[in-house]
C-alpha cells in the first residue's frame, strides 16, 4: 500500500511502468532487502541505490528517495534523506551556481544518491539553514516555488 500511495501522491510514475515492475514486485523487493528498517532508520544512503535498481529493468531513483525520506521521517522522526525529482533537478541549478542539470541527471542515472545527499546537506549547512527537518522543508520550499 505504501508503494502505491507514494506513487500516486508524488507522481513517481511507477504504475506507468507496470510492464517493467509492478507495485507488488517493488514492495516485495523492498521487504527482501536485509535490515531495511534499521538501515533507513540510521539514514543509510546505500538503501536508495539498492531499491532504485532492484529489478535491473527500470531506474526507480526518484521513487526510492521519496520512499526512504517518508519512511525515515514518519516512522523514526528523522530527516536523513533528501528527495530527488524533476522539480529539484531543474530548479537547483537556479539556486546554486556550482550545480547543473547534467550533474543532477548523472547522480540519478548512475545511482549516486550519497553524492547528491552530501552535496545538498553541505549546501544547507553553508547557508546556515539549521531548522528541524531542514531537508524536508527545503524540498517543500523548492517544490512550492517551482511547481
């Protein structure tokens, strides 16, 4: 159910690729990952990569960042994961002059979530943004101002 809810509410388009992976197959792949709950609780960025390429047929990077972000926040009250989506990919280069859409796309295509998360975490730190749930709030800010 969580897979379907995230897909519908976040326009991740998993359901449009059901010939490549169904929601049930994706849920089963997520559940099969060793220690997934503990790893998401601890903010393990490698979980994103494991889920994103779980069946080898489709890149689920955007969906997976949202899945891990919501799981980490809603179950454990943490803010360890940044969301990656088209709005962020297209908007971040307007906010930061040291990043391009090409670099953003390369993080997605090459499953480099740790680099993406580290980059934005560092930028938030450099800007002195030290709010509770700053990663979620940053995502909301960018989404609201660029949707």
